């Protein structure tokens, strides 16, 4: 088992380099620039992460609403639900501001490349 792991971790980087070279060759053949892809890729990944976190926060808000509706007058559950809703709204505001800042910074970084 140990030898298999050692072989796997020594062979995989060698193949990864070949795959990377092949991708660069294919991109050059298709007249695609490979220099501007890294900042754009980082920006795209961060946008997807922010979108995913936004969806999670929306689910938290919905869960808080359902908890509040099913509290049945229990003050502890109502307080928990209110905290979930408030924290979800604060989180969505933070995500929206983060997305705005990310968009501004990525446009500023990618402007010289265009």
C-alpha cells in the first residue's frame, strides 16, 4: 500500500505537467490567450463561491422563517428564529458588498489585459 501511494504521488505530477503543456498547446492552436486566464479564473471561482454562500444564507433565512412560524409561542424558538433571520440578512449584505468589491477589483486588474 505504501509503495502504491509513493508511486501515485511521484507519477501524478509528471502527468500533470504533460496535461498542462497539452492544454497550452491546444489554447495556442485555437488562438486563445493563456496569460489572462489566471486572474479571470480566480475571479470566476470567487464569484461562484460568493453565489454559493448567498444561496446558503437564503436557506438560513427561510429556515428561520419556518422556525418562527412553527414556534407556537415558545419565546426561545422565536428568539432563535429572529437571530437566524437577522444573521442571514447581515450575511447577504456582506456577500453583496463582497461581490461589489470583487467586481470592482477584478475589472481594475483585468483592464490592462483587454
